[in-house]
C-alpha cells in the first residue's frame, strides 16, 4: 500500500495540458489523493523565482547588475 501521494498540474499558454494525481493523501487513515486535495509547499518558490529572474534577464526586462534596493518596495512607492 502506498504511503505517500502527490499531484502535478501543468499549464502551457494558459491551457491546462497535464493534470495528474495519485497515491495516499493521509497515511494515517489511507485517504486517497483527489483532484482537490490541499497540500503545503515548502521551499518550492526559490527555484521558481530563479527561473523567473533568469527569464526576465534573458528577455531584457531585468538587469543582473541592478541592485535589489533599486527595485525594492520602497523604490516602487516613489
């Protein structure tokens, strides 16, 4: 019997192209993973942010020489 589960949903050009889930959502009682099972994500944003920043730099929307203070929240309020 599986003791873990997971889900993956992928969008391409605003269209859902993958929607997979399976396994066990709660190993204590064997509840199956469902399409609407809620979960927590820890430390997942770091990798996504690195990809986003790299793409913004590649597209010329962000300079890697720009200091964080120049684009921080306080500079946006000016």
